[in-house]
């Protein structure tokens, strides 16, 4: 049971890592899309300012052209960095999933992250944590093991009374092996030990009770006290784990609320940046503002887009963390652990051992 709990912990960590990397990959795609849109807009604007400079249709067209060109290469660098980060994250996910490095395909998340507010009940979540967390079950099995060991140790400080019985067949003879069984002295013919042994007429038996009690019981008492100390420590560890789990769950609740609030704020920031860019483009086309304000507004729009999806991904990762703290991550991802069937010999052996325990004195 302790090994099963350890295995469940390892599976939980694996599922959590896969889910976190899945959302990280989603974020890299969104970042790449935002930077790509910013680069395309910068390229189009650079071409426009270049044509205006060539025909002299606008005062200060040369300054606009050099600024637009520098802005284009800046956005191009960000696109290349975003694409490299995308490939790195996709490779990390492949490693976790034990997929080949290059199979001619690329992984792209198919699901959208949750954008709605998640309202959880604290008491229900805490109860689920205390019931489903594998760490607590593992520690409880440790306590059960120590309790059984302590029960066995207590039996060592009690007097031991055994019922003993024996039966023996003796072989007497002057020689170990002889063809002539007669020794010339006794009527039984004790010349060959093997001969008298196979005849089976030299037998004996004994029957009685044996009682023993070690003086001082130093070893038994030391074992008992050591197990009592270990059991007390294990119970204290269980209490500390339950307290730590409650703090972890509380921190997870705070993270969920925090990232949702940030996602909501970044959503409004994104809409405001989009509206700002539209207004600044109109003002620039009318010749009322310089080009640097336009370039800055487009950079802020890309940053707002990335910031929104970053907070949204962090919000979903905090939900995953909450499921881990509650111990329900495997169940909510339809991952179940079950023990397979035994071999027929194992069933027979288990039945014999059960009978032996049932009728033991």
C-alpha cells in the first residue's frame, strides 16, 4: 500500500507537469501569433513610409522611414525568439510524453484555456484534500505498520510458554555400516548402526511445556520503547502534513483569485490598447502626431495581447495546482489506478496463509 501511494504521487507529478507544459505551449503559440501580427503590421507600415519618402508626399518622411525600418527589425527579432521558444517548449512536451523528437509533425494545443471565474467551496476542498491526498494515505499506512510492529514488540516482554513434542528413531551399532548385524554381545544385534536404524525398534518420544522469561527484558523493552517513539513521531508528522496541506490549499485559492483578477484586468487593457492604436493611426494619418507614438502604441498592443494570454495561462495552471492540492487531479483527468489480477498460484498461497492465521494459537 505504501508503494502504491508512492506510485500515485509519481503519476500525479507527471500529469501535472504535462498539463503545465501543455498550457505553456499554448502560451508560446499565442505569443508567436501576437509577435507575428506586430511584425506584419510593422512591415506594412515600413513599406508605406518608404513609398511616401520616395515620392516626398509627407514632411519628415525620411525620419518616419528610418524609425519604421528599425521597428520592423525589432519586431522581427521578437518573432524569431518566440518561434525558437515555441520549438523548445514543444520538444519538452514531447520528452514528457515519450514521443520521438522529430516525426514530421508538430504539437499544437487543441483546447482553449478556461476564461470563466472558478468559484470553489473552501470546506469541501479541504475535506477532499484530507481524503484524497496520497501523502496522507501513505503516512497513515506508515502509522499502521508501526502499530503492528509495536503489537509484535509488546508480545516479546511477556513470558513465553511453548508446548513441545518430539519423536525420534535411533540407530545404535559398533560400526556405521556392517553386513553382519550380530555384535556377539547383545541380543538386539547392535553391530551395524544403519541396520538398527532401518529396523525402527530403537525409538523414543517426549512431551511437555517450556516456559521462558529473559532476565531484565532489556532488548525487548528497548525495542518496544523505540517503536513507541517512532509511532509518536509518525502521528506528529501526520498532523503536520494535514496542517501543511491546509496552508497549501489556502495559497492555491489565493493564486486562483489573483490570476483571474489579473486576466480580467489584462483583458480590459488589451481592449484599451486596441482602441488606442486605432485612434493613433487615424491621428497619424491626419498628420497631427509623430510616428514614434504610433510605433509605441503598436508595441503596447502586442505586449497587452501577450500579457492577457500569460495571465490566462497562469490562471489555468493555478487551477491545476488546486486540483493537485485537493488530490483530485488524476480523477478529473480520467486517470485511475487499479491492481491487476494475480496468478492462480498466488490465490492458493493467499488462501493457505489466511487459514494458517485463522487457526493459529
